[in-house]
DNA sequence: ATATAAATTGACTAATCACTCTACAAAGCT
DNA sequence: AGCTTTGTAGAGTGATTAGTCAATTTATAT
């Protein structure tokens, strides 16, 4: 068992439950089954651990999504996959998804270089950019379209977590929500 | 100058900048121009201060919104006012709005009784509920409609903060976004 | 086999922080 | 004027915590 990975996954669980500052490094170490010193061998500071956890989680989600997006043939399928599989990932790994948002609304976000953040969203932005230029989406700033699409996903995540529906209902309502989002953004000739 | 209010407004600024645990009570007190002991005279614990700040901020927003909503005659106007003035409030008081989200994704949320949270959203939920039953909105769970509407607002807030447009452009794009949201949720016969 | 490097430990430290306590001042009441 | 309540101050405290360090084990290379 990789100790670094063990530290990260333990930290994730504790951060979600107790918050960043509410979770002492000593507790992370002990629950991960390593010593205090080992934690600081892998991560120079606590902040570095937090940021590393964010980068890793974000990258996992992105890798997963990118694969799913590329399975789509036409744009609508790609976009649908992005929407639907973001939510499937979120529901399957609620702690990870929650952590991303928790991080986003914390001062730790400032510790991530702006370039890294841009990199994380570049693929998605490009996809949407193309759809705007092709006249599929309404002629609005790409940033706006991206933000609206993401907030739909975030909102749906919250709804799904709160309501805890069975898998069938969940699938159904995710599809409904996608149709709404599509309807909203698409260029109605 | 009311010391309690001074403590709250100082805490808000510091919490947004440094996070809850990253902000010592001693710093709140000194920057608010009161002594350490005075802070704990008004708020028994730091947690109580955080929660009080949340409740106050939420209530301020709600009171403001409720007034604006009631200025609408028909439902669409009420809903538009809710949407538009939420964003105007958010843009005018970005720290307060950010704080609400920061709080929402922190473990402090668990310290607020579920009843209080329900109370905060009851008025809005009822408004939307009515629109669903009247066949104005699509026949979807009210919770879902509420969540989607709120996430549109949150997304727009983020966009507006990021892009920092002039007032005219801002007004324009808020209206566009409302149209999109309306289009998405409304029952198309 | 030996030497060098990397991983691991856990006691330790220096600093921080939430909160207390005592003392005093101001305000309100009779 | 006395008395009580409330507000204010700020030094002090006990507990906690991020990060260090010297010592030991494990892995790697020659």
C-alpha cells in the first residue's frame, strides 16, 4: 500500500468531515497508519498536501471525463457525456466531488497558480468554444456558457445527494436535467 | 458604533480572506477595535459567532429579496425579480455572497438546525411550488427547480465576479441569463 | 558485501489560539 | 446617593498543532 496515496485518501475523508483547519496533520497521519514524520516527508507542508489533493482529484475527474467526452461522435453526444458522466462521477464519489467545491470556496484556491486552473478547464472550454462558433450554442461568451453548464452540474449534484433516489430515478432525472440544459443553451433557429 | 455589529462585519471580511480557522478571534477583536474579552461577551464561542454571521447575512439577503419579489405582479415578474436582484445583491456585496457559499461548503453548516435552513428557503420554495402547480413551470420536483434556479444564480455570480463588466453590460447579461433560465424551466405548450 | 540513498519513526518544540478570569467602568434603577 | 446589571478590558492559561530532528530501518546501487 502506497503511503502517499494512503495519506491523501485519509486526508480527503477527514477534510470533508472536519474541514481543512479542523483536521490536524497528526490525525491524518495516524488514521492513514503512518507516522507524523512520514507525512511531512511526502508533503513539505499541510498546505502542500491540501493543494496536492486538489490537483490529483481534479485530474482524476478530468481524465475520466475526457475519455467519456471522446466517446461521443457529434457535439451533442460529447456535451451530454460531459454532463451525464460528471454527475455519475459525483454520485459515485461524493466525497471527492464535495471536496472540489469545498476547496474552491476556501482561501486555499489562491495557492493554486492561475495557469494550473486554466489548464484544468481548457479542454472543456475548447469544446464549448467550438460549439459557439459552429452556431450550435447561442452566441454568448464561452465563459458564460461554461459557467452555466457547470453550475447546472453542481446544482444537480446537490439535488441528487439531498434526495438519494434509486439508480433508475437518478438516471432519469439526470437525463431530464440534461435536456433542460441543452434547451437553454442551444441556438433555436 | 455597535460593537457587536463591528465584530460581525470584521469577522466577515477576515473569514472571506483567511477562512474560518485561519482567522483567530484575537485578530477579529483587534481589527474590530474591541478587546478579546468583549468578543466573547457577545459570542459565547467562535462557532457561535460564525453561525450568527451566517444567519444574519442570510436573513438580510432574504429580507431584501422578499421585498423585491413582492414588487412583481405576475409570477414571471416575481421570479425575474428574485433572479435579477439576487445577482444585484451578490455583485453589490460580493463578500457577503461569497461568505454564504463558503459557509455552505464548510462543516459549520452542520451547526445550523435543519429547521432554520428550511425556514430560510421556505418563501422561495413556496413561490416555485405554486408555479409548478399552476402549470407555469415544467412538472418537475420543486426541489429540483429550486436547486437549478439557485445554481444558475451562483454560476452567474461567479461569472460576473470573474469578468468584472461595466454596469450596462452586467445588466444586459443578467437579463439574458434570466431569459435562458426562464426558457429552461417554463412549460412549453 | 558495502556504501549510499531513501523511507520511516515518534518524541520534541515553539508558537498559536480559544477561551477564562479578575478588575474596573458605565448605565440604569430605586 | 447607593445598588445592580451590563459592558469592556487585557493579561493569563491550558490545550493543541504544524513542523523538526536525530536515530533507525529499508531499499538500491556498485
